[in-house]
């Protein structure tokens, strides 16, 4: 498929008291923390932390977006679905979409998107070509 194929990952979340604001609902910054964790889990399927250090590459946020649909409170069971289109050619960034659902009520809590750039953290330059071993893992994501 010239446009790439979709992969989807699921992450379970249960908000804790430290995630709440002063009126008892989850504070907005935590949605981005959850998006980041889900996105990073996918990236770790492509490159390990040791390989990140050894290659000098890191992933920098280029864009983050979140639309809040419903509020949530302490302990509510949530599922975060993160989707990525595996592209047939490296495009300089990786794009993700996110959807947080209430596990029991089956309602959308928030939707979002994010993009990361691959950067050499020593030179601060964009990585224009991924090493072959990383690219091979990427195109073989299931």
C-alpha cells in the first residue's frame, strides 16, 4: 500500500489522585503525558534505549493536539488507542493519532494527534536517513 498500513496499540489507564486538579477532574497536562507514553512504547519497538544512546538519536515533539470530549475523575478505567501509519518511505517525522475511551461506558474522553521528529541530540540536527536496522524494524511493525 503506497499510503502505508495502520498499526494500533492499546494502553490501559486508571487516573490517580496526583492526576487530578483542584475540582477533582483529570488535569489537562496528563492527557499529553499519556499520549507521550503510548507513542514512546511504539518507538521502543523500533529502537531500544541503548540504541538511542549509541546512535545519538532522539525523538522530539513537533506537534501535539488534544480535544477534550468528556471529563474523567479518579480511578475511572480508560483505554488509550494510539494509531500510526507505517509509511513505505521515511518522511522525516512520525505521526500518531490518539483516542482515550472510557472502558466501561464506551464513550470518548479525548482525541488527539502528535508528531515526532528524529533528531541527533548531540548536533541538534534532523536525522535525514534512519539506520537500516532501525528502518527494517519500523517497516516490519505489526
